[in-house]
C-alpha cells in the first residue's frame, strides 16, 4: 500500500501473515496520516519538522487462498472478503441493504477499563462505515479488545482501537470503500495545505490505503493534522473525551529502544470491555 511514511514495527510480530489493519505511523510537525500496516517497518523518530504521517494498515504477504473469488455483498457498500487477511475474530460480512440508512445518528458506548467513551455515529457522513461498525458492535467483535496504539505528537494525538489481536494488524476479514470528508479546514501547521484538521472529538477509520477500511478506528483527543484520507463517521462525547484525556495523560509505554516514545502502546493499557449500541432514537 502506498504510504508517505512507513508504519512502525508492531510490538509483537504476528505469528501469521495477517495484514496490519490500522496503524498510525510517524509524525512530523505536519502530521499527516493514520496507518494500518501488516508488514510494518521501523519508523525513525520524528525530526524537528517531522510530520505525523499515517493511520493505515498494510497487507501481509499473500496466503494461499481458495480458488473461489472473494465474496462481495451486492448492495451499495460492497463489503468484500479479504482471504489473504483473515479475520482476527470470526465475523460474517455486514448486511448491505440497497437502501443503506443515510440519515440520523446512532449512539454507541465503549465501556473501557478507564471509563466510558460515548460515540455518536453519523449515518449521513458515512453510511457504509456506520453500517459496518454497528454490525461489528452487534457481533461483539470489539468486546474484550485492546486499544493498541497511542500517539502524542503535537500534530497527531489519537488513540487507535479495533484490532482484537492487539498487534495493529488484525481486522474483520473484509474491507470496504472510503467515505471521505470534503469540508475539513486546512491545518494551520501545514504550509503545503495538504493536511486538514481532524478536530478533537473526531471518530474516524484507520486504513491501509484507499478503500481498505476494516475494523480499526481512531479517536482524536487533540486537534490533529492529517491528509483527508480517513473516513470520519462520528464524534466522541464529553465523558468520552475525559476518558481519552486520562489515557493520554499516562503517555506512551517506554521500550528498551525508546525510553520516551510518542507513538506506541499506551502506558496505561486500554481495554474495550464491551461496546453497546443504544436503540432509542433522537
């Protein structure tokens, strides 16, 4: 997959060639991308003008797959199996009705070990993404899963979750297309004008390049500068931001190679104990 910056190495190399679903990799003063990477390579520490580059996932080396072509749903979302990137936890393809709901909002709460993170999903902004996310919530795909990555760059401040394997390389065994934002303001930290403001409270999908969305998502706890290559599908509520602030305050877990990292596993381990959809409508 194309990436301006290569994703950093996964803390533990996966035992099988799974694709890295989503990972945020190196940042510079002009943060730029959130990445999911399977074949993650080491990332140099950002320099004085480093730019956060990507939240993405990279595909692993292809595994022998059955001869039949990958299944794709027949509705407008075209959810497509990824046989070479098997599901980190078994889950069927999402429903894909011809009239995918594209109006209204849905509330979901991520009950974490640090407190609740309330989400309001926006069907109008990203109907296929919301449909997939609610499917994964309903199938308990996110229950008892870690948030594997915290970034603390001045221009990229996010918590990344949604991979049951905790490696940054796991997904749901399917992918689907982008529903990208078109109205984000330019980031004041980026003189090139390429990066946009992903504001505090934004809920967005990590990916491994165009049209590779799966299950990994990121929560923005401070305004970040990214290319507008990540689908925004909702926002975090005030209580959720307070939870994110507590997690971010703990910083990134130090490693032997980097005693003061700004990108890596959260120092305060984060677990989504349960993801719950609220069915009342507003």
